[in-house]
C-alpha cells in the first residue's frame, strides 16, 4: 500500500481532524489519515477545487 502524502501547511489540521471523535459514540471520525485524505479529496472534487 502506498503512503499518504500530506502538505506541511495542512499538517496541524490533519492532526486535529484525525484526533476528533464522535460526540455520542466516542469512536474516531476517521480511522486513519488515509480515510481523512479520501474524504478531503471527495469534498474537493464535489466543490471543484
């Protein structure tokens, strides 16, 4: 499996989002940075960015 690349300027944001948990269940919103990156890519595609 390939490594997930993150831009240095977004490092803090990736860490914050990666550590967030669901307020009711307490489970992580993203199980890995790869899932977070896929979500961000889909969001960017949806908004054409």
